[in-house]
C-alpha cells in the first residue's frame, strides 16, 4: 500500500495536477482501495483537513503576507535600497553589495523570496542597469540575494515548517537570523571575487552627513525589522503578534506619513493577500489529511527503517536527506514540498536526535535554493518577467551564485550551533 501511496502522488504531480489537489486525491484513492468501494467516511476527511489549519499560530501567515504587500505599495523598498547604497555603494562592485544588504533589511520585513525578487528586485535591477552594470551580474545577484528573505525572520516557510513539525515557531524563526547573515556574507565574498576583472563603476564614498540624511529618511523602514525581530528575541510578543504589529505599523506609516494608500490599492492588496492565503491554507489543509494517512500507512516508519539500514551516523543521514531535498526543490514549490516532506521526516529527527529547530533552517534553505534552479524555479520566472531577459540566459548567469548558497548550507549542517545558539539564549514565546 505504501508503494501505491507514492506512485499515485508522483503520477498526479507529473501530469500537472496542483499539489493541493494531488495531496488530497492521493489519500482519497488509497481509502477507496482499502474499503473496496466508494463508501468512505467523509467526516474524517473534513475533520483532518480542518484541524490542519485550525491553529492560531497560522494567523501569522496572512499577516506577514499583508505586511510585505503594504511595504511594496507604500514605497518603502526604494528608501531601503537608497540607504544600503549610501552605506556600501562605494565598495568595488558596490551595487552588488548594496543589493545584498538591501535584501537583508527587506528580509526582516516580508519573509518571502518572491516578494523580494518582485518588489525590491525591480528597484535593484533598474538601479544597477542605470549605473552601468550588465544584466547578467544584476540578475544573478538579485536572484541569489532574494533567497535571504525566507531565512531571516519573519519567514512564512518557517511558520509552516514549525506547525508541521510541532516545533516552536518563535525558535525556528529566530534560528534563521545567523544563517541569513552568513548567506549575505558568502554572497558578498562571491561578489568581491566576481568583480575583480570587471570594470564596474563605483560611486564616491558618501560623507557622514549624506549617511545621516539617508538614515533619517529611511528610519521608519529600518525600525520595522527591529520591532519584529527584537520583540520576538526579547519574548515581548509571539510570532503571530509580531505579524499583527508589523501590519499595523506599516499601515500607519503608509497612510499618515507617506500617504501612499488609497481605497483602490488597499482593496487590491487585501485581495491579493486573501488569494495567496487561501492557496497556502488549502495546501496546509490537504497536507494535514495527507499526513494523517501517511502516518497510518506507516510510510514514515518505512523511511526510517530504510535510513537506519544504511547508516547510524547522524551527519551522513543529514547529507542523504539534503541531497533528496535539493532534488525535490528543483521540481516543487517550497510550501508544497514542506507539506509533503516534513510529516515523513519528523520520526527521523527523533530517532537520530536531530534538533527540529536546526533541521528547520536546513530544510528551508534546501528548498529555497530550488527557487533558483530549473526547471521550476519561481524566482527565475519572476526575474524573467521584470527584466524581459531570456530565461536560458538568466539560468546560466545565476548558476555560479549557487556556490555561496550551497557553502552556507554545508556550514549549517556541519556546525549546528550556527543555527541553534541564538534560539537557546532568546526569550522566545
């Protein structure tokens, strides 16, 4: 039966059935086969699906999505990029470094690679083109730096993983701070080597007064990640409360300071947020039903027995799982992949004493790397849309910038304290 479970899911995904439907139809088919007729208990299905999304903590998802969209509409992304440019734009290949720093700041507000690539990415790409940078470099660093978004809190992927794995949402969110900064450092090192033989322009070092002026101009935006991350680190509020405060703060700034919101764009923002939330919640509900039958069919136990037959070494197990996740990430969207894979791997964590917080950052970084890899890398399609550059060219120029991301992944696998140290000292609720 477990063999059929996998076959049906793979076939449905292969023929193009959306993940939410595939993960709903697969257990439904299995139940029909088990009973030998169509007389199945629909109450179980509805109960399992509803229980999967009937969690207060999941309220953080629409709130973080809404906060990110309000920031884009409110024009806050432009100020963030300008501040980053004033700080480090004079470095060799300065616009590349500026791109990365802006993504780090923006990551502390939205928690989505696609929001970064679509919102901040348009500003970054235009600025780099205007400054004389070629499209290959501009697109590569814009795509690579956008992956910092789902790692540094707030992170929608981290919330979903924590709910599925039964881990602390606050700890999983906070755990992404140091790995996210490490990603930025690795990308900056890559930029430094990449631009050595390039004759890219550099801007004059900004004076102290220019830095101060830019800081004053963008201080309201810079406060946002401090409120979100600082509040969670101090234990002053939970992840869900942080999301609500981010929405309220962003709305007040956009309405009363920048006067960027009107009835039309607010309706559009709410509509897009509701649509995205409905898609995510449908996937989560289907994943709950799928996960229930997955456990009942003993598939996690079968996977565990298979892995233990290969080795008892925790590090080797992690490497095996990572190779599998990197492959999955090439073909499946992050949230969908989390919904399918996490219920299978949770028993493995306890068996090999793998910290679920540590593994959370590993699996999220693994899967978001897939956003930059063909054939279904969503960030690739966003970059193609905003730049009009052929997709084949974008893929080719981005490949070298996967190296620092993979090095970061390797480091956090080998050295767990990179991930676990900060959550261990934070007053996370």
